[in-house]
């Protein structure tokens, strides 16, 4: 896990960092596994009262590793950890599949999680930030629900979380277009909690404040607030069903090839 995600714990605060800075913390198979392992470890770690999730280097997380898209271009592969035979509809982690658990696991932690976001949070990286209870964002951060660019849909637990944060028409516009939006726009949409010059420092400060409160009351509050959302199970499964139909299809493969070859796509209508 340490080669992708580091965890240090001090005074009740877990400082969790994505440490693949040379690849802008992109999500490869090892990173997915490290994120799932991190939430599993923290769920059992006694004395943790708050978590800060951030990325080293130039970005929080640039999304799915480009090597996965290159594989899609050449072979039509699914770009999902575990290879082409992974059944996305299989519920391997309660209501979630493996890739969803890399995001949903932070929602399931019994303590508050603050994502400190800088640089970019694209696609799966943006969904990872959504897994946190709060998002502290640097002023020049850029974000995107970028999956449509690759002929895909968001399928890492983003949709049930987004539905509780963003106005329906805004969510549809961002999903259909995949356009990149700013920290200021994220704030106006309800996707950012604060805009901070140094989001990690600010997040650690708030995490320490939370850690100073009654741990019983904090955990009770998170359980209570989590019940305000509608049952995520149908949305999580719908993500997987729709994504599985898209992956490797002619138009999805064409989207990847066009982006990799820097040309306009030539899609076929059914």
C-alpha cells in the first residue's frame, strides 16, 4: 500500500496521502488496491477521529491511468483493475464493487473525512474527492466529470453522492459535456466546502478541531448524517450495469482512439 498511499496518524488525525506524484496520482491497479486497503485499515484503527485525504505533487488525482486508456485503444480492454474478465455488477464490497469501494469506502469510515484538493481532480480523481465528507479546494484547482470524454460514465460511486450535492440540471450538464470547471464554480455548485490557499493545512486544522470533540458524538453524527441520503444501492448497481455495456463497445473504443490520436471522433449511430 505504501508505494501508492501513505498514512500517518497523530493526535487522532490520519493524514492520508496519494504518493504517485510522478503520474499526478493517477489510478492504476495498485492505486485502487491501496485506496481500498487504506479505508479497510482506517475503519479498524483505534484512536482515529478524523481523516485528511490529499495528493502529493502537482495534483490531487488526475483520474484513471493513461496506460489503461492506451490498452483500450489497442485491445478494447476494460481499463479496470483485474483485467478484462472483471464483472462490474458483482457486489464485492457490500453494496459496491471493487472500483466503487475505492471511493465509497471513505463514506463508510465511521469518522469524518476531509479531501484537500489541488491541481486537478478529473474523472475517477474527482469521484475520489466526492467520497469525503468535505472538500477543501485550492483556488486554481480544475475539476471534471470527465468520463464522457472516453465514451464512459462515472462508475466509482460518484452518482449517488453527486445527487445529494448538486442541482439536477447542473449534474446533467457536467456529466453530458465533461467540461472542466473551476474551484469557484465548484463552490457555487455545492461541490466544494471551502476554497483555501493551502487546502491541506486548512483540512488538517479542521481535522484536529474535530478530533478534539467527543469521538462518540462525532461517530454518531456521521452515522446519522449518512442516513439522510437515499439508499445508494440502486445507483451503485446502475453505474456498473451501464458502464459494463459501454466498455469495449465500438463507440467507446472510438472515443479512446480519437483522444489518444488527437483527432475528432467518428461515432456510429445505432
